[in-house]
């Protein structure tokens, strides 16, 4: 082993962490995670058997198949939120509806744990909005503060309107010129007001 191995390992971990962060940032990650985790207790509790000494307690209901279907659908909707972001609205609404149905069908929604997780996941999916494209975000930033924005401000101060072909900024009636005290609209017309 060389002395560089831990550094390479740290770089690999950092690179993987940054890739995961980038992947997570382009999708409703938390919505999918909450929805997926909400489906687990809803599907699990009706089939679980708890042993207390020699006594076994079964929490099975008559609608055990319905609980399994709701749980599997919630897990599927959580994965859909991760890998098909275009369907996030449908997945969010379906998650909320399935969470509400699980209150009646599946042991009070997986003892309220699965219900609350699925409800929060559905709400997060409905509220998530994708990022703006990079070109649009950079273009907006340049016009407000970058070098192009500085040129536009200089041009506006000189009365040229910034870049070529841009009109003068709108003037308010009664604006006074900076140097000679004339009204701007009168100076544009060639009149001087004392």
C-alpha cells in the first residue's frame, strides 16, 4: 500500500457523494423516500406476528390483501418519484389518496406511521418544482449583475440606453437633468426651462 491510497479513497468517496447529491437535487428525493418508507409499515403490520412468551399476537385483518396492495403501490410510487419526475403530480396525489385509504384498510394506516410518512411524501411530491435550465439561470444572472449588466448601467447613465438597439429607460414627468437643471423631456425636445 502506498501513502496515497487514503487520499484516493477520500477523493472517490467525495466524488460519489457529490454525484449522489447532484442526482438527488434533480428529483423529488425526499418525497420518494417518505412515500417508499410509508408503504413498508402499511404492508408489513397485517402480516406480522408478535410473540410474547408462549402467546402469539397476530395483527392480521380481513383486508390483509388490501394492505399489501396499498403498501406495494406506495413503494412503487416512491420509486416513480425518483426515476420519473414528470409524473410527480400524479404520484403525489395517488400517495395522499392511498395514505387516506390505508387508515380504514390497514390497521389505522400502519399504526399511523405509514399513513403520516405517505402523506408527507405525497405533499412533498406535489410541492417539488424542478430547477430552471442552466442557460436560463446564467442568462438572468448576467443581465442583472455581470459584465453585461455593468455595460447596460453605464449606457443608461450616458443616455445611450445600454447596448446597441436598446431604448432609453422610461422617464418620469418632471425628472430633472443631472447637469443643467432642465427637465429631461424638455431637453429631449430641445427646449430649456429656466
